[in-house]
């Protein structure tokens, strides 16, 4: 009756019959109390098996596998279970019938025996303890009580385990260990004083490390795994892959720019990740999340073209430019030189700030290098595009002086367009050492366009061309055919040079008839009245005295210093040229 009752357990019987094992002490049928249940008998049976199994290494035979565990027949009526992570390659190569040496650690939540691949002994005397201490091997013990500073553990003799070596985080966890069977290692042994100190945490850490190494050995770059976010840092997230951690770097979370992992991930979140790299020395595992999503850059060559106008958001400002997000995962760079036609931008923050929405033109696309060059100023239009039509050579302009250089002055014609007035084109009446002698920044000036080169973005100006002179007044008051007075200042065989007024010198034709046959010398001209005569004459205010003196010399041959009457035979107002003939 008793034995038949023991053979029926909650779990299915194993396929192999266990080797004969010592059974519990027979209990007389009459001695069973009415309240004694089947569960109590089962507990006695299991405790007997635990005591026997702890004394020796068991051989377990694989009977089945689940997603997380490997189930083994250990000769008991209830199977034992090992996590798949305890095996290499996550137990991918393990199959039913395989045999492994195991030790029983206790019972798990599902009722199966919790097994370990570690060889664990259960000492019975001081000799066995000394051997375990010398070999630093793991042993089995039972926590009997919480004492000052730690726990009391029965390892065949009474041993002490410091709280710091128990693996428990607080007093509550230490209380839960009482009555449990644990695996530990002797770290101090004094037979004479019967002083034994044990360490549970070191064994647990070794088991965890072995499980991690076994798990890591079964991984390879490219594997896709499911894990749980264990913790978040500023540079990424640690993912629990089932006993081993991998790092998901912030740059591999998403194709878009992630400022903080906390913005997109939470502790405890389940993720599917890809193994990117495994360091062979440190066994560090690098993971990727975005690598399981479509790569935005693959579609860039078809979606975007050079010259296309786009709208984006400024994500980052650097010394050399601003990054603009065109779409999630796609950024372009506006170099500082492509920000303004009008002024030289020294740093992007002078014009932009993070979060700004801007229009830009695509200048270049390089999918292989993941680069798109953008232009901000191009979206505003090129102010030089219509300069040749609006400001042709000869046109008069007006604008402020923007810069003074040693060689000239820059004048702003319109927004984004400047012209240069060379120092030689500022004034006509004297030589300048520096433009600042007559100009200052901000001063409004008038100038004439001399030449335009839109390709080089150069425009040459002249201020002196628009400054009125006495020659301008003379041209405005005289016409072809007018008779005027002037002084001969130079002569040659071909022509004479005549001064008609202050600074007005013109060529004069010499007609043969104008030179008398008799070249007898005549009285010298009255030079004392030269200035008044010239001034009055070209202003059109001739006097009788002046006319008389001119007539007196009309019959004389021309010579330098002589005041004579001339006739205007040609006027070129545009070229500012006058030609006269001796009367």
C-alpha cells in the first residue's frame, strides 16, 4: 500500500526505470495518522532522494526540450530541468537521449528538480570538508537560520556565511533562504576550532558567468534575437538576451537621430534585435535595432534629384554648417558658405537655430557616403542672375559704401550685389593714397557702371565719370560752327593744340590758307589779358577790345602763346572731344 502510493506522482513517469535506491523507512499502516496525506509522503520521498543525490554526481538523460528548458531523466519519479542557456549554442545541438552529468540544486516553481551541470558534493565529515576546501570545489548545504552578520549553514557541520557572501540583497531575501538547500564554497576552514566559513555568491557568479559564456559561444553576427531592456544609459541600452547582456548603442536604435534612449525605450520592454558584432576577447555583444528596419538611404537616388527644392528641419549646428532632416533618417548639410548671398556668414548660429524649418536646394547627392549637400541661399534666388540686364555698362547707380580697401571701395547696388570703385576711379582732379581720404562706410555715392562679369560676380564702377567738369559745361553751351577764341599751347606739322578754357585743350586743324606767304614777324600778343579773354570768349561774352586784338593777329602765322580765333568743326559729346579750325 505504502509503496504503491509513492509511485504515483503529479508528473508523468519517465521512460526508464531508476536504479534501485534506498527507500524511506517503512511506516506501519497502523501508524499513519488520519491527517497524514499523500503530499506528506511524497515530501518524505523527495527529501530522501535529495539527500542521496547530493552525495554523488548524477547522470541525466535528455527526454525533451522546450523553448526555455531541457528536461532530463535523473532516475527519480520527477524529471529534472536545466535552462537552455546552460548549454552551448542555447542547446541547439542537444537532442533526446543525450546524457550529461548533473547535480540537484532544489525544486523550481514548476515542480521539477532544478539541476546544475556543476559537480556538487555534500560533505559528511571533516575529511570531506578539507578535501573540498583544498580543491575549491562547490558543496551543498542547507541554510538553518539567520544569525548576526549572516546565515548559519549546515554543510555536515555548522558553518557561517557572511551576509555579503549570501547573494541576498536585503534582510528579507536572507530570511527566504532559511530552509533552502544552496550551493556554496568553503573559503575558511579551521578543523581545530571547528570554524567553517562558506561563500554562496562566488559560486552563483561563476555559474552565471559560465552560462553567459555558453550563451555567447552560441551567438554569431547576424543572429536575430528577442531580449528585454534591462537598463538605460546616456549612450544606449543594455538588453538581457537570456542570461547574457548585449549593448544597443544609441546610434543603432533608429535611423532617425535619437537624443536620449529614454525617448524611445523603457526598462522591461521586449525587443527584437540583431547581433552586429561579438568582441572575441571581451565577449561584448553589440546589438542593432534599426538594422531590422528598411534603410531610408536606399530610396534616396530615386526620390531626390540635384536642383530640387526641399523643406526640412534644422537638427544640429556645427562650426562648418547646419544639418537639416529632410525625412526620418535622411539628413543634408548646409555648408556655411551656402547660407547667404548678402554677407559672409562666420557661424551658422548667426542665421539659424535648432528646430527651424527651412527651404533649401539640393546641390549634391552621394548615397554611398550618406551625404546630401544643400544650399540655403539658392532657395532665395541668385541676385546676380539679372544684373547684366538691370545694370549694363554706362548705367548710373546709387548705393552705400560697404567696405573700404586699399585698392578701392565696394558699393552695394542691391541686396547681394556689390560693385568695386577702383581708387583711380574715385576722383579726377587728384591722386588718392587711400579711399578713406574722401569716403567712409555707409556714405551714399553715385557711380557709373564700367563693366559687368556675372560669371565672376564682378562689377566695375567709376565715380569720377559722373562728376561735372568745365568741359561738360563747355560742351553743353557750344555747337559745331561756333567761333571761339583760344590760346595755342603746342604746335606740330600736323596740328596745333589749343586751350579754349581752364583745362580744356583741343586739337586744331591747320589749313594751308591760314598760313600767310609773308611770314614776317609781327608784334607779340598781349599775354596779360589772356586769362580774361579765354574766360569771356568760351562763355560767349566777347568784347570789342578782345575782338580788335584777335583781328590784329589774324594775318600772322600761328605760334605758341598766340591768342587766335577758331571755329568748332566737330563735337563728340559721348567721348567728350572737340575739334577746331583756325579762322
